[in-house]
C-alpha cells in the first residue's frame, strides 16, 4: 500500500534536539507492518518519489529505488539522477526497519558521506500526495 512518509533529522551532534526543517517526504510502498514492500514497489515504482528538504538549501527531488545487492540481498536508496550513482543516498537496512511514527531510520548523505538518523514523524495516505 502506498503511504506518504515524513522523516525529520533526529538528534545529532549539530542538532541535539533534532531538526524538523531537515528531512525527507516520500511516497513509499509499505506492508501492513510498516516495512518497505519490494513487490509493491515493482508495481508502483513510477510514483515512489522523494523530496529532500534541508533548511537553507533548495529542495531536491528523486525516486525511491530498490536495487539488488547489499545487506540482506537488496538496497533501498534515494536516486536523484539516474545517469549517475554519485548522488545516490542509500538507506541503512531500510528493508528491515519499520516506517511507523516514532521509529528511526538511517540514510547516508551523499554530499558528506555521512550516515544520518531520521525519525518517522508522519505516515499517512499517499493518495493525492506529490513528493
């Protein structure tokens, strides 16, 4: 089932209280337990979009992608330009984590090569959402 998911930066050295102005808004296929669903992604990949919002920077738009390889046999990542992999932001074991409000997930920042933790702050119906 396609869901709209909002992640915001969790507490870290730069932001001890986290930062609601930094994160991701995405349309993602989630199973009933809140995990990314690779089979559903295969049927809906064209609408699995991501908007990266970061205070003081322009928004970036990309796609949620499922690729073979990586831990557990597959990697979920955000792809901003399908002509290169330099800008890809892979998640850390995203297929194993639950996208449920209050849970945490980690995504590698492509610009800084830094793994950042994000809190799931909203999960809702994706109908009519444009990431």
